[in-house]
């Protein structure tokens, strides 16, 4: 089953974890391949294994992806920021009475 919104990867990103995920569902909207995680095709277990082994073998890549993932999670998916943006959106569209 595809996850329409990438909640689990975003939770991992917010913890500074390098994420390996598939391109199914909404995940590519949250993870930029090679910048905030590694993405593989949804029906490619060999690619998934390679990506996991790559992260396991490369400490600097794992740290870099995790740090960038945490930054992106804060910038794009922080709840307070989301509420502020949503409120600003509605306020900008309010019609004066």
C-alpha cells in the first residue's frame, strides 16, 4: 500500500535520520534523492538493498543526508510553521465584511 503523505519518512527526517524509501506515494515530495535521503523504485528490492548497504558503508553520506533531512523537515514540515502559513493563507483571502 502506498502512503499518500510521507508521514513516516518525515518523522525520521525530523530526527536527523538518513532515509531510504521508495518513490511510491507522497514520499518524493518529502525526500530529494541524494540530498535528504535515497529513493529507489517501488518494485526494485535489489536497488533498495544497494541503497541500504550504501548508507551502512558511508558514514559521511549518512550524516550529511541526516543533517540535511532534519533541516528540510524543520523548514517544510514543522507544525507551528505549517499553522502559521495556513493562517496567513486564509487571512489573505478573507473578504472584509
